[in-house]
C-alpha cells in the first residue's frame, strides 16, 4: 500500500508540475493597438437568463471593437421568461448588429444545436462563443483580433473565471476554476492542449465546417467546447493558441448553492468517458486517483494501519504543487485574495471530487430545467 501510494503521488507531482512549468511557457499577450480587421460572429445561446442578460448586454454595449466588424447572434432555446423581451428592448437603443434567432433542435444537445443553428446564419469569418451569464471585457474582441493577426491561429482558447464574491461556496468554486484554468494554460504550454471553456472560445467558421461541427458527440448534452477542441488538436495541432491576455478575461457566475454545484459537476463528469484525447483522459484518471488516495488513506491512518508520517508527506506534496499552480493562475487573474481559503478548499476537495465521480457513473443531471440521462 505504501509503494502504491508513493507511486501515485509522484506521478501526480510530475503531472501538475508539468502544468506549472507549462503555465509560464505561455507568454502573456499584450495589446499593441493594431488596426482592427477581423470579422466576428459572436454566438450566445440562452434559456431563461432574464436575471443575467442585463449585465451581459451592458458589457456588449461597452465593447470598444468597431461595430461594423462584428455581429452578435443570440439563440433562444425555448425560454419562457422575459429573456427575449430584455434583448429586444436593448436592441432599440443600440446600433450594433445584433439579432435573436430560435434554436433548431435536432439532437440530444440543446447547446450544440444552438451553436450549429447560429453558425449556419453567421456572416463572418470567425466564431466566438460565450454564455448569457457572462460579462465581457471592453477590449475582448480587440484581443482576439490582435492574436489572429499576429499568429497562425485557427482556434483560440481564452480565459474564464468566476466573479470573486464573499462566502466559502463561491471561494471554493473559484479555487477550482483557477485550478482548471491553470491546467488549461499549462496544457498549452507543454503542447498538450486538452481543456477549454465555451464561455470564451473562438474558431474559424471554416474550421467548424471542416471538422463537421459536433458530429460524433451530439448524443452527449454538454461538451460543445472540449469535443470541438479535440477535433482541432488532431487536425491542426500547430494552429491552436491560448490567449493569455488580461483584456480577454470573461467573468461568469459560480453556482448559487451546493445542489446546483453538484448538478453542474455531475454534468461535467458525465462527458469525460467520451473524451478522445488520451492525455486528457490520463490527466482525469491521475487527478481522481490522487484525490481518492487521500480520502481512502485517512481511515487507515486513524486506525494506525498506515504510517501518519508518510501520509503527511503525501499531503504536503499535493498541497504544495496544487497551491503553486493555483497561485500562478490567481496571479494572472488578479484574484490572489481567494488563496486565504485554500487550506479549507484543499481539505474538502478530495471528498467532493470523488463523490461527484462516483455519482456521475449512475445518475443523470438537470440542466436549464431539463433532465438528461447519463
């Protein structure tokens, strides 16, 4: 048992350590005030987002990018609240090219259908997806434009974080998000991209068509971002970039309660078995094994069957390498204040993550008021 524990811990150390090293290999992208020329079609699927849309629309109104170079396509996925009315009232006061269309359902994935529906009507060369509960930074499109003009990108993954709010639940989720973003950036840094977030994801319309869109995984409700990234990695590995730019950071809301968080994480976990990226699968397995090891060893330590010194050493290794990755991510996102909750989050996370992994094997989930089976 001791040897297995040491092997798992060392492999985990190497894995997370590679993300730490990779994080610094992705350079920070600085805007240089290049003349804008890229045309974008921003796609925003929504369903019953009346509470969040005013904040998103205000951030759209504040975008600095030239209006004639982008359009925004809202895709209504059968909302039964005031979402559409809120958008339509906004349209009467702006000059931007914005429209609302209805989702055309053809699969088990409402969001994939919404994006596909919008792309079929999109006029511009580049697609950017985001969510209705997000807030976009002023120079959001400018940062994508300069990245496109200065690289050979066909697909661009960009930063997402949660709004920093008080309360342990929000801080716990923020720490987890920073960890995911750290792994995302680190993966790009070691030339093994395997994560992205559809709340801030861009790709050429031609690439989407070339990859046959979401064909092959429409039976899975979520995963519109990662499954498309996996295809792009296989087809154009040298034309992917992470936009590590402060002006590109999109902020969104953490889940409001533990029940909603549980449903969200079960949804995330449910799609992992369908991943085609071997490195992504191995990373998921390694992270699970490390958290399961910590949780399973605890009772043996309390019963004096497993040495407490070895257990403490394992904890210290995990604690330290996790902290280093989250610290780098928190520094980039300017959210280092959340690190004060790190100790409590670290102690809870192994139990939470193993529980979610176990439950996701047998249970479906609810998303936007709809039930989905495993």
